[in-house]
């Protein structure tokens, strides 16, 4: 067992090379107690691009993470391993998150408290381009306090363009 650091930090050290070798990003690691066992939660994501991790890739990286944890032994006693992707309710906090959300409907809160809802067209270090009511608006990246993807149940799968929706104010 690895000593001298928290279990989550030790798990992070053990699994990071495996996750990166799979071309993924290690989003989060959490170790909690559940009765006599621990639960090790590892969240992985694509580095960039639109779409998600397919189930075959997630299964393969889960097996590789399990092997790495068995070798490093960073958690005392028995544990359950859960490997997942961030999910739609993850807040958009990094530029990479916004880039991954291109073509999606997003809700933003600006530093002055105004809210914007629109389709994310582009994201870079300077800011975001959203389509709101048929027009494109630019929001400085530093001006965004909070951002989330809005779940769209009626959006056709596989499309990069969806009907214009949004509001500013």
C-alpha cells in the first residue's frame, strides 16, 4: 500500500498514466467509505472534441485502472471501483469543458449576474460564441461565472446543428 498521502491522491498517481495512455483526461478521483469497504470513484473524459466515450473504451480503461490499482495498492482493505464519465450535470468550469460542449444548448451566468441561454458555437481562450435567438453573441471567457449544459430530450442524435434557441438577460 502507498503511504504518506491521502487515498485519493495515491489513486490519482496510480491511475493517471493509464488514463492518459488511453487518450483520456482524469477528471476526478474520490475515495469514500461504505461500511467495511471503500468506494473508489474515477471520472474520465475525452480531452477535446464533441461526443462521448464509447462503452468499449470505458470498459477497457476500467480494466486497466483496476490492474493499476491492484499493483499500486493505494487503498487499505477491500474496495469497489466505479469508473464513469462526468455526466450532463457537470458544471462547465474549464475551457476544455466548453470546447466539449460545442453544438450543445448551454446556460451561462455572467459576472454581472445576467443569464444567457444559447447554442454554443465556439469556445477559445478569449471567449465563447453562442447562437441566441438566431444571432451570434460573444461572451468573454473571464466574464463567465457559471456554465452548464442544458439537457435536450428532443434533439436529434448525431446532429451538430439544432434549432436556434436561447435568450439573453
